[in-house]
C-alpha cells in the first residue's frame, strides 16, 4: 500500500508551493519591463537573509517543505535582485 503523507505535511507543501510561486509575477514583470524601480532593494536584501535562515532551519530540522520552498524562493528573489541591479545600472 502506498504511504500517504500526513495532513500537516500536505499543508506544508501547499503553503510552500503558493508562497514560492507568489514571486513569479514580480520576476516576470521585472524581466519584461526591464525595470525593478517598484521593488525595494532593502526589502529584497532583508528577505533574502531571512530565506537563508529558513533554509538553515529546514535543513537542521529536516523540514523538507520548508527547505525546498525556501531554496526555490531564494533563487527567484536573487533573480529579482540581480535584475534590479542590472537594470538600475543601465538607466
């Protein structure tokens, strides 16, 4: 019989999916408009530092939904930060 994940883990994966994909529209918009003026640099830096701590927490506690979601979210937010810096220097 296939072992079904428990409800708490399922909620974790759903939360991870939703909070991670929430950054896709911003990344797509930043890429399309070639502008990230509407994104706060300080917010991005603070958020990325927070993500690093969530990744450490997920790793240490073996909370895989937390770890996976925050790794993907880190990649998305570092991409937004990189685009913000690149587009700022072009202006």
